[in-house]
């Protein structure tokens, strides 16, 4: 199916169902009970290194739960990036059924379809809570599922990092001009925005960022946040740590499943797999929320690191360039349809969050500062 045929296409892989609020919907024409509990062995290729124990572990959480729910009859073996599939070829491998399943990020594949960015994040986009509500309750899963149907792949939320940091720089950024000529590791549409701001953008897997920074092959890099960044040793090879990560106000990771492989599973195994992916999605976010605060404190107290906000002119230029980029991409009807759904959900969600949660957090921050 060509992208121009996107509008109106039914969601592929009906047997897999759509996971909404932790519940799976199944084809009502399918038999209610399937006899037999076969032994099934799947392979999952991850885009992430084993050392990234929060992101990579989401696939392990899912795999372990699937095995427990099926009494060990359905086993998914997880492989880190590069062991059987290169980090940025996971989607292709799932499509070809070289592996039955992958764990990756949609925005790694915007070269195939720019709308894949919405599977992960877009600059100045949704928070993790807003993203999950859009996908599970706001029709986001259905519209994103149609994008991946061209590749015979089913996509599911597979973890979220929450809001990210702005990355590590080996020189201070005092103004927009200081970005010009920098070489930086940054993926997705955020990378395209940085390109517009004069940055030389590089795509480098997580496990290769440290040596690139250390050798001076790149001048700056972003990954996730304090826990992962400290674990990867970025504080040892770059001095300036910037915030916020305007290009990733949250970042959803995804499980990709070959449609035919999913359809071959007994319905009970499909249900176990969907429930396990939902658990992994929630687990990753809670782990980051637990691990990032103490890691940030350790980094702040490192005398070799300076924690700094991006200057206003950088933020303003990034926002303007982001809106221009999204506007340009809307010339494609597929991108525009996904963007419309995204924006409609965001408008209502932003108003609610600002009225209740943001107002409360802002007050408490002022109160805590005045008490300190």
C-alpha cells in the first residue's frame, strides 16, 4: 500500500487487537477458546545496548512476564543492538520476519516516513502522560497502527523516558550563534531542527556515543537523562549539561511485531503478550522517575560539570524552526492526518494540565524555594 492510500485504510492485524487502557480487544468472530498450548519461541531484536539497563530492560520485563503468564510455553529471547540486527535496522528485520519482534524507536525510521516521528516524539510535543492518554484513549494507537501496516508490522507502546535533558556539550552555549558548526548526536525531527540552527547532525547508537565524544568526533550529544547519561559516562567527557530537551518532552519506545507472527499465536498468547507490553511500558517510566533524581544530584555535585539552561534565543529559534518544519511536513496528507489527531488531543490535554497539575506544581516550587 502506498502512503497516499493511507486515509481510510482499516487497521491491519485485527487478531492482534488494540491495547486500550490495559485491555485487549479481539476479533469477535474468532473462537472464544483455543485448544492446545503449543511451545513458541520468538526472537526480539533491540535497538539498545544491554548496558542501558532501563531502556533495554523494558524488553526483558516484557519477555519475563510473557513466560510467566504462559507457564513457560511462550518464550521471547531478547538480543541487544548489533548482536543479530544493527540498531537502526530493527523495523526492517521485523518486517522481513528475520525476527518476530523488535524494541526500538519510531523516529529512527523517519527516512521511511516522517510521520513515524509521532510514534516516539516531536519537538515541543506531548509529555509521557499526554502521550499515553493519546495512544490508549485518544485514537493515537489506531492512527499510528495504520502507518506501520505498510510494513506488515504491529506497533505497541514499549516504554517512555519522560522528559529528557538537553544533552552534553564540550563548549558553553551562550547564544544561538554558539550552536553553529557544532557536530551533535541527535535523532528524529529534533535533529532536523538542529540542522536548521546550524548544527551538523549525527545519527549514532547509544552505545557508541561515549567514544565519539571522547575522541572529539562529535562536540555534543543527547541521550535521555541523568541516570543513563551518568551510566554512559558522558559527565567524564563533556563539561556542560543543558536543559530542557525541547526535542523530547517525552520519548515513547515501541515494540514492533510482525503481523503474520502475531496472527499465528493462540489468542491466549496474544493476550499475554499485549498485557506484558503494557506492563513494560509503565515500568520503564516509573524506573526513570525513580532513578533520575538521585543521578541528577550526583551530577550537580560533580565539580567538573556545569548544569545550564538553554539561552532564550536558542529556545525561541528552536520553537520557531520546529513549527516551520511541522508545517512543511503537513503538505503530505498522511503526516497532516496524524498531526491533526495529535494537536486535537494536545489542545484539550494542555488546558487540563495547566489548570490543575501545572498550577499546583508551580505553586509548590515557589513555596519550596522560599522555605530553603
